[in-house]
């Protein structure tokens, strides 16, 4: 069994079985790493637990490094893999550990900040899930429509900020001092979050807010429709290609 057969499952049924075993092991490592990272944020942990978590992190990083090296070796075009989305995710997920080792003389606060990059291991999970892979394809299919929609949303945000500033500036100069200050209200209102830190008090402002809220419902609904359409297309393609639904 060669490395490519284990990592990619590209030659025969036994190779595909080895790949599924390999994928499940890496998936377990990702989950273990994320649980370890979360537990390390508990300040009340006993020293023994902290030491154990530190050892677990070292072991996981070593195994991830081996996996990253195997994927480079197995790739037909190694440079293309390194530049690919998953190649970058794999590398960035490893960087915090090795940069912290080389962090002698560096502000420790900056080194601790690098640990946030470990969250990139979450993106590695997508490699082992057919459903997530199809979701990524769905977003790719809808990217042109999503780009147009995003541009329209930005225009609507500006119009909302301009409008609420016109209606509320005189009544609440401290909250709606300028269009730029009003942009926060526009974002909160269009996304239908409504924190309540800035709200209209004039009749014109309330009517304008009602109109923006109606538009906000569309802001939430349209992307969901685009992704659903893309998911249907991705599922149809998977069925036509004969890939089983439960393949990982």
C-alpha cells in the first residue's frame, strides 16, 4: 500500500478503506485538539491537568505535522496542494505551536495570540464530511449571485444609515452624529438583531425603521435561498456521478 493510496484512496477498494480509516483517525485528532484547546482556557484547572493538556497538544501537533507531510508527499502537484485551501488550513493550524517554540525574546502576549490560529483546525473537518463538501460547492455555485447580492446589501446599508441620520440627527445627535455613526444602527437593524443601543424616537425615524426591517427580512432570506439552490445542484451532481450519500 503506497502513501497516496492511504491518504487519497485512489487505487482500489482496499485503498479506499485505508483512506476512510486514515480520515477517521485525523478527524478524531481534530476533535481531541479542539477539546484540549477549550479545556486549557479554564484557569481553575489543577497543574497536573495543565501538564497533561500540554503533552496532548504536543502529541497532536506532531501527528498533524506527519499528516501534513504525508499529504504533500502523496500530492501529484505538491506546490498546488500547498497553495490550496486545505493546504493553507493545514499549515496555519500548525503555525502557532512552532512559532511559539521560536518565540524567545518575543512578547508573550503576541505568542499567546497565535494560539487563536488553532481554530483553523475546525476547517479541516470539512475535508472528512460529504455534507460540508457539498455546502462548499453550493457556495461556489452561488458565488456570482452572492457577489451581486452583497453589493446591493452594501448600498442598502449606506441608504439606511443616510436615512436614519436624516430623521434622527436632530433628536439624538449623540447617537446619530454622522452617517458613519449611523452605520452601526443600519447593520443591527438590517440583520434584525436589534441590540436596542440606538433606536428611533421620531415618527419619521420609526416609519423609516419599519421599512428597513422589512428589507432586513429579505437580507436574511435571500442568501438562504441561494445556498439551498446550490445544495440542490451539488446533490444532483453527486447522484449523477454515482457517489454514495454516506461516503466520507
